[in-house]
C-alpha cells in the first residue's frame, strides 16, 4: 500500500498539468512518414472512407476511442459544479479506461447545455444529445458521466437509439453491474436463488433505478424501492415513469417497515439511514450493500457488532472495507468487449454477462500478485470476498470476452465475429500490458 497521504496538497500536486495526453501510434521521423501521415498520402484514406463509410473503423482511431461526456451537473457526490469542474473526473475516467481496459478515452466537457443555453440550471437533454451526435463520428463509443437524473435517462436512451456505437452511462449502469455480481455471489453463499430473495433498496436516482432493472433482469422478483418520501408503492401518484416501473404492491410505507424480514439491503442514498435495529430485523444471513460515499448508509462496524458470529455479507463503496462496489470493475471491460466485437449498443444481455463474469472470477483462486496488494485481507471466496479486486489482470480477458460473446449472441454485434480469435487477441494484449 502507498504511504503517500491523500490530502489536498498531494492531490493537487498529482493533478498539476492534467492526467491525460496524446501519444503517437505511428512513426513520424522522416519525410516519408510525413507524406504517409498527412498530405499527400492521407487523401487515400479519406477517399476510402468516403466510398465505404464502414472503413472509418479500419483507417482511424475510432475503433478504440471513447468520448467521456459530462455537463458537470452531478459530479461524484459534490453536485452541480459545472463542466469545467468536471474535467479532473473525466480525465480520471480516461486514465482508468486506458490503465484497466486498454481503451483510449478523451474528456468531453460540455458547456451551454442547460435551459436556454446557459451554464447553470437544469440540463437540457436535447442540447447534450445534439452535441454528442455532432461529435460522434470520431468515437467508437460514448461514456456519459456525471449528468444528473432524470435528464440522464432521456439522454442515454435517445443516443442509444440514434447512434450505431455503444452508449453507456456509467452512473446508471456501472454500479448496477457490480452490485448484481455481488448479489449473485451472495445468493450462492446463503443458498437462496435470486428469485427467492427479498430485496429492499434505498435511493431511486440514476444508480438505484438501474440496479433495480439489472436485478429484475437477472431474476429477482421481490424488490421494494424507497426514495426520500418512503416506499415507492403502487398507490403513489407522484412517481416518474422510471419509478412507476418499480412500484410495489406492499403495505410497507417506510424503509424501516420494508426492511423487516428482508434478505438484502441495497443503498445508493444517504449516510446513516439504516440502524442497528433495522439489521436485527432482517432475515437470517442478510446482505447489506451500503454504497453511499464517503459515508455509508450504515457503518460496517455497527453491522459487525449486531451480527456477532452470525453469517452476513457487507459491501460498501469504499476501498478501506472488503467488498468494494467499484465501477472500475465494469466500464473499462464492458467497452473493451463491445469495441472488439464491433457492437452497436450495450444491451441488457451484455451487462448481465459482465456481472456473471465478475461473480465467477471472485469464486476462483486469487493470484499471489493480487493477494500481495491487499496484505490485510484474505482474498478467498466467502462473505468477505464476493467481488474481485480491480488489479486482478484476469478481468481484462474474462469480463471483456463475456461482454463480446453476449454481444454476438444477442445480435448487438456481427454474427460472424470470430470469438476464438477475439479471446486469443485479448490474452495476447493482456500479457503485453504494463
């Protein structure tokens, strides 16, 4: 573990000058190189693409370049701080794309995308949609980031329908993919199939809605969702379309009432909204996914005290506790697989495949080099290890390939894709990565 303190001074020093830049992938050292790279040679590539538009993936960087797009309306847990303030996060996202998925990514912060073209106020979905449609020719995929709900739903859905490249809003789907992986492994540990679990969620924003979508797509049938007004039940008249899809026929009206007898709590909400008594009232062998950052819905030490020697699973969004639900386990490899398969979208089948691959990897023996990075933890499948660690290099192959395979099987990618060659290429690239 690094001993460098994570404080204001060291962080700002680290970010000085930015975190991303451009590297050349072809030589430019001679006059001949110059003629090939630009005029007159480049005209041949121009004419080839004009005649056969699909060859843009062959003769440009488009096939492996992702735009990381944000208007800065929902930056981390800091809120609406604007497009410029989002840049360090978008650069960070680009760094993670490259380091973990070998995907080239570039920050694209967008100004003038609020109502009436302002830089403050609510997001105008149409302005972001139009901007992304305008810049899309250069990119093989679009990663939407830190765009506030409910605008983010319309933006992603519209762009996904209009573009023939993968569009993925990580704040919606990233947490959902990793959470589902953890839930799959909890299901194995406790001996209850997914369709027998009673799941209670607190938080009905972008992440909460998509976690619910993913859980139901994987087989969960009994799911109660709560927002700031309590249980989202079928009698409420104040629900958005996305919330209405998850309204429950239940007599429970508060989070506390819903948690009685529940097997699973999933929180993407606010700190300290779950109490020790709430945990005591849950079913035997419960799972608590308390993912509010930096402070979880209930602290792990409180849960540990309540449960004593009884079995339970605890997950958070923090790196200083076991079972971190970390989006970096998902998006680099989802895009890697989608790009390699030339997928036109990232559909539900591909997302569930990513969850299944993550869950399966956590059940395998952990390599010694990964264990060495976490000397304080015992990394072996069980209550304290249901999700792989980000530095497990096997993620690059296993999750990426699972996504690519699902893309082909679901019709999102060409049916004639050579999956064996694709996997072999992933393994070769993984072996050569730094």
